[in-house]
C-alpha cells in the first residue's frame, strides 16, 4: 500500500502560529564541563590513601604490575604511571629485577624537609624570604623546647655547644655545628611538623651564613653567648624567656646578614 501526502493541505512553516494555550518551550539546561580524572590518578589516589591510613603498612610489598592490572582492570601503562606518581611523592620505593617490586613507604620528617627544601630552591626564593621564615619559626620553637624538653634533649644541646667551642677557629665546622644546634633545639620542641620545617631551611641558612666575612670572631662569640642564654632558659623551662632570647638572636643574625648583602663590593 502506498501512502500519499497532500502537500497542498499541509500548512506552510512560515505561516504556522503557536497555539496561544500551549506553554512556552523551556530553555535548554546548560551543563558544566566534566573533568574526568585519568585512570592513573585514580589508582594513585587509592593506593596513597591505603598507605597514609596504614592499610598498607610501611614496607609492605604492593602487588606486582601484572597483578594490579588484573585486579583493577587498568592498562599496564596506567599502573606504571600511578606507581611513578607515588614514587615521586616518596610514598613508594621501587626496586627493579626479579626479586624487586614496589613497597609502601610512610612519609617521615625527612621526606617533608626534602620537599620543602626542593620547593625553596626550585622557586628560587629570595634570601629575605628564608630569613623571614627563620624569624617566624625559631622563637616559637625555643618556647616549645622550654616547655617539652627532656634531659636527653639538654644533653644533646650541651654536646653540640661543646663542639661549637672546639670548632671556634674552624669556621666551616663551626657553621655546620651551629646548624646542628638549631636543629637539635627544634627536635627538643617535640613538634614533628615544625621540626621538619626547621630542617628544611637549615641548609639554606647554612649556605647564607657561609658567605664571606659573615662569621667573624665577634659574630661567633655572640652566637655562643646567645646559645648559652637560650639554653639556660630552656633548661629552667622558662618558655617566655626562651622565646625572647631566641627572637633577639635571630633578629641580630638577620640584621647582620642584610648589612653584608646590601654592602657594595
């Protein structure tokens, strides 16, 4: 059976009028762009959470690449990229070879310190920013050390002070021991996060202190005296005094450093 259309009876499109009783057509909804994460990022997020919450304990051997491919349904390339991401973050260590594999690694203070130090160097932070960071962090650290120090902390600080005095005429050794003293004081605060931050800028401070004509006889003598005053307050657990004395110490360091930097050659 054939069907014929009576074109003459059909209304022309340009003459059609909407029914006045019909509701107006609703505007089309506009949707936001969807950002779908890469499969490697999804796997990295999953494994990262397992490592951080302890489901995968420190040193635990992760499934091999083939097993991860089978368990997750992802491609080998995605699995390898996820492991590379975690290795770059310090959460996985990978050993190649027949008896190798990837192991979970819980982050430590040294991990944090290394990342902050890399950020500071990679960002080419000006010396002024590093000095300001020291001025902001060390007085509170001294205060916390006075509140929370142990006898072992005091013994460590005294030992480093003794080495400082022995190295008085050996400027490079003196500067290295000076950094060790400040890091030991940070450890005495028993605040792991602040200690990690202090360690991260310790080498940067060391490099700044190693500039020519910085560690003069006068400066080295003043440092020893400042350490003695700070350590006395820490030993007596006089937190306000420890904070004030450290504040004066780092401000004097900063002022002396700025003079040398601004001084024309």
